C-alpha cells in the first residue's frame, strides 16, 4: 500500500495524525443529510439512551440502510428492560415517505422523526406499539473529529463520514411498550454516519464505546481497515460537562483476553486498554467485559458472514488534564462489529 492510500485512512486530519483542545469545528450542517448519487450510498442517524429506571433504548433512522441489499430506507429500535430482556422492532419505509434536511438534523421516516430544535433534540418513534417520545438536552457540544471523515479517497471519490452531534445529553420523555407508557429520564447519545462506498470494502470492523459520568464523557472508535497494511482509524473524544477537552486520533487500543464466541465462531477482546498522551492530556481507560448482552448475524450482503456484538463492561479511567489527575469508574456499554 502506497503512502497516498494510507492517507485515505487518516482523512480526519488530512492525511496525518491530529489532536485539538477545545475544538469548535462542529456545525449544525454536519448533522444534516449527505446524499450521494451512488448505488452504495448509505446514511443513518443513531440514538442511544440509558434511563435511571434501568431501561435502555437504541434507535436507528436508516435513511438508506447499508446493511440491506438492495439499500433501502428502514427504521429500527431495541428496548432493553432492567432484567436484560430485549424487545426489538423493525420497519421498512417507502422513499416517498422519507425526508432529511440538508442544513441541520430534521429526519422524517414514515411517522417517526428526529429533529434538532435548537436548544434540544426531539424524537418520536413507534413501531407496532413499541417506541418512545424523547427530548434531548445536550450537555456537551457537538463533536466532529477533524474533518469528520473516517475515510476519503479523493482520486476515486469514495467517502465515509461520522460526527457525534450529541456526545452526551440529559434526556426526558416516555417509553411505549404496547399498552404501557413509562416515564423516563437519563443520559443520551446521538451520532450520524454517511458514505458512498460499501463499508465492508474499506473496513473489516470496529470496536466502539462511550462513557457518561458526572466528571467525564468519553467516545471512542477503533476502526480496523480491510487492508492489513493500512492504519487503524482511531477517533477519541474526552469531554467534561460543557466543554470538549480533547479531540484526537492519537490513541492506542490493546485488545486483550481474546475469547471465542461459540455461537458465531469469532474472537473478541474481553479487555480493552485505551491510551492517549497528547496536547497536555493523558488517559488510560481499561474496560473489563462482564457480559455479552446481544449477538446478531447481519443480513447477507457480502460473500462472508457479518456480526454485531454488544457488551456490558466495568471501566476504570485514569485521566490527567494539564497536570490535574482524576480516577473514575463505573459501568458502560460497548460494541464490536465484524463487517
């Protein structure tokens, strides 16, 4: 692989590694549509909420669903009860019943919608009696790691983008579980992906996770290239309420205690150790997985099988910012995707 091809995977900072303290490059436009005239065009808006009553909700507005063939619009949601049981719903949408604004997040798919209302994000979704109506009040500014492009091949016109419009928000609203309406409040996350080339042609998979606690907010990705000689794409956000402390891809992840999942025959790391040391910020984040809470084989869109895993983990974070050190710990969700 030549140097130009390697730079395609370092497109967040224009072909090199980068780091910024307190960046302000995110714009509302970044969470608007990025429509491409390509048969591989995909785009989705993702919302992930953890509620104080022990419930969790995951919603994806797949404006064009890259995990289906043909690529079509769809919405999906998953509700996890405190006992760990899951209720899932999926629905396809007709293209005449979808809309996404180019200037900011205003996505409508059938009767479901997600909108940047200025001071808050508002969301509604209901599929066969299951859904939610939520109001998200951001606590951390939107995050665009560098250019917001995880991959960019200018010669071929291939692109893959990712921004975290809401790294952390206080959320209130209600869950709908058939005949039951449950008031909820808690913490919420929202990101946005788009591109014009099949992800599995570029990447082999990724580890991804987020942490929300009173002192620090962490979002990370360890995105593994399809080409073995290409660099790993490694966006990392370290934030505190009201500010982004560090945006960087100067991050290393050690995958330890490899375990084989008997159901799928694929290996995964029970332990991750994530480190960074740049721009006056040092961090060691250790994740110890306690339980696999979801395993999913994706629809067949490649010549090989693709899998998604979601895990519950304990974490300890040792972080130093400009000489001031904190150690925090707790529980978190993280995921692994095999593309």
